[in-house]
């Protein structure tokens, strides 16, 4: 099972940018379908973005479309989430997730992914 470690979270002001990174262990990273989820206090974990094994297909929740960009570098076993024009409602713990299955849907749930990181806090002050 792949091990995932997120980094890059922090406290920023509305309108600022952050880039999250998720480093994966193992030599088969390029076979994993990767995703980002987030969970705000008192709310359920929600889908943010996902990317196919090759990086050729990306998927976003409507709430982040046009502001967030997911990408991956299989050479260094890392997936990224570039977050621009941050809003206070983006405040949450962000989780990286991996699946050995390949998907082609626009949206996902936690059940679609079998491996998770520990999360990184993103706080956006207004």
C-alpha cells in the first residue's frame, strides 16, 4: 500500500495562493489514480480534485474549478494542488488520496480511494 505525506498548508489571506504537495512512497506511484479531498470543521470530507495516472485527465469540484490546479510528477512520486484566489470557505484540512483503480467520472467520494495521507491544514483569513 502506498504511503502518502502532505505538506504545504498554512495560514494565508483571502486572494492568496498556496501549493500543496503529496509525496508518495513506493515504485508504482505512476499506476495510482490520485485525488485531493478536504474536510472543514463539522462537515463531511469532500472531493476537491483528481488526476489520472498519466496526468492526462483531471477532474475538479465545481467549487474550485478555475482556481485550483492538480498536477503530478511521476518522476518524483508527487502530486500537487496549486490553489489560487483562495477564499475563507476553502479553509479545511486537505487530504491526499490514492486509488489503484482508474476512474473517468467528474466527481468522487472517499470510498473511491484506498490510501490516505494524514492531512495538512489550510486556513484562509478574510
